């Protein structure tokens, strides 16, 4: 009966939190139970974009992470030296057992691990992935480590079969395979790690196994400023074939802000990830109930009010700085005020003035990672390369700086170009 769910971030409590909250034991994360209970197929994680503000990727990046299988459901035991045999017993009792693996352990101390990857729902995952990529106008890639982990080959094969049978012609017609030779491209997970950093233009999608998807989407979040600017929704399938979607923010519980709030200190929590999750749940609920009047308009206007509040320099501290930015409560009030005007079909004006049309890019100095930067040393480096001391670096000075620091891009030689062509051929072979 449940088709659309909104979930707030959850944690597995530490020993300190067990005592703090008076818990009898640390219950495991509910995510695994939800994925199993709702026949989880994939966890979709996409970049969030605000028109006029460049966060990281210029165009959308879509990601599908297989929702089941892999290390997360592994069984394990610490064992000593001896023989280790993994045996499969078919449900058909007339069939013979199959030894999956047999080996001798010579170390006195070992950890034996067993897990599996279900494949029955990979076709549904692939169809969902390619449909979303086609609608968003992005180029799809399938990521595995099948060159080393041969058991990952079926994941790629199923994607390829679904793509060739149902999607290839449409992607070609849309020009979305121009950079991949007109075919679906496979990426080794190592290459995907590097390409995510390089492809800051965005405009691509990736589908991967459970663990690889978890790791790679964390990387996408870092390139795109923070986990707060990434959506996360579990997609499952009900008995009648309709999609079950559970939406949540991809970031954690921001416990540091909670403790600051309890101390009475001002906070500035960016709610974009949670708000997008809530809006996604509302929109999916509306689609399951025949698009009742008012639902979609409310979601569209709420998103507009939220995004415009950021665009007009009235965002949280991480986007607008501590001087101009708003506290958690003030930001919520401002979005509520703007939403009220939109619902009443009023112009987006404040104090009789039109809002600015030009939007500035948020400074990288507002990011948490920059708190550890030694700005005095940065200033000293600037003065070293500002040869004429005019407070600006010319093109010539910039070239000398890049060369001295060893970060100047090299010309692409014939040998390098040939090597890259070979790598490209390897990653596109099926």
C-alpha cells in the first residue's frame, strides 16, 4: 500500500550516543531492511542544480547504485588455518550441491567473507537508468571491475542487452552517443573514479554495483560542493509492478549543528537536500494518485521559492557567507515568505525592489574544507609570482607560476594520444 516515502537521515549510534539517548543497544541502520522490504532495485543519486549558481558540475549527473547485494550483506567469521569450502545447495533437493570455492588457509588468523550479488532485478535497474538518462539528455555509462572481478560480467551483460534492445536507437537519434562511438560504453571503476573529477561539465550518468555506487556517489558529492547538493532515493517495485520510491537527503544527521542548537548557538543548516527529498516524495505520491490538483503546482513553487532564496544571496552561511547569510530559522522564514507570495501569484519583489537578475557564484572560501587553508602562505605565494607588485597576475606571470609549480598542462604527444586511444578501445569493448 505504501508507494512514496520521505525519510530523514539516520545513524548507527556510537557508544557515547547509546548512553546519551538512553538506548539499550545499537540497532543497525534501517536502510538494508527497507531495501529488502520494498524490493529495492536501485538507489538513484543525482546532482541538484540551482539556475544561475554554479556548484560543481555544470550539467546534471545521474547515478544508479544497485540497492542489494555486495559487501553490505556479507557473512563473515574470523578463523584460523585450515580448509575453507563455500558450497551452494539448490532448492531442488534432487540436484547436486555445487562447490563455489575451496581453498586452504595457511595463516593462523584470517577473516572469511561470503556475499552474493542478486541479478534478477538488474534488468529493471537498467531500464530505469536508461529511461532517466534519455529523459535528462545525458550519456550513460556502466561501471564495473569485470576485468579483474569476473563475477561482475553479468551486471554489464544485462545492461548491454536491455540497452541494445530498447534504447540504443533513441540515444543515437538524440546525439547522446556521439562521444562513445554510437554504443553503450563500459567504464572500469578505476577509470570512473578519475573521470568524475575530470568531467566537470556533467551531462553523464553511471550505473554501478552496490559498493562501487556508494563510493563513486560520495566522489560526485564532493565535486558538486557537498552531499547536501545530491539527491538520494531508493527505488523498489511493488507486486503490481508500480514503483515504490523512498526519498532522503544523502548527507548525515549533522550532529554538530544539533549540539550547537542545544547550546543556544546560532546555526545555519542548508536544508536543500532534505527539501528536495520531501518534494520528490510529494511529486511521486501525486503521480501515484492521478496527479490531484494543486500537488504539482505546490511542489514546483516550493522548489522555486527555495532556489530563488539562494539565488538572491539570502542563503545559508555555506552559500552566502556568515555576514550576508541567514541562520537556519531566518532562512526557513524567508523561503516561507517567498512561497506564500508565489502561491498568491504575487511578484517576487521585496521592499518595493525587483530582485537582482545577475547571480554570483558562491565563493569556494565558504566551504568547510577551506578552514584548514593557510591563507598567509597563499598570500606569500601570490606575492612571489606577482613580479611587478601591482596586485594582479598577468598571463606571463601565470604561465611562469604554473610551470614552476609543475601543474601546467602538457601538449598531447602522438604517443600519449595513441595510448589514450587504446585505453578508450578497451573500455568500449563488449
